[in-house]
C-alpha cells in the first residue's frame, strides 16, 4: 500500500512538472512573438521613412 501511495505521489509530481514545463514553453513562445512583432513594427516605420525620403517628402 505504501508503494501505491508513493507511486501516486510521484506521478502527481511528474504531472505537475509537465504542466509547468508546458506553461513556461507557452510563455517563452508568446514573449518571442511579441518581440518579433515589435521588431517588425520598427522595420515598418524605418521603411516608411525611407520611402518618404526617396519620394522627396519631408520626414
């Protein structure tokens, strides 16, 4: 009976660690996407300014 209790306790701990790992992975992916989105936004602004300069507009 003690072995069964230990086995359940171990399995619960493993399940908790797996959920934590998945949550951390999702947070890291989301952070990377947000950073990428900011970088793309900065590039878009830079390209818009360059296009304006090339067309003779004042920036």
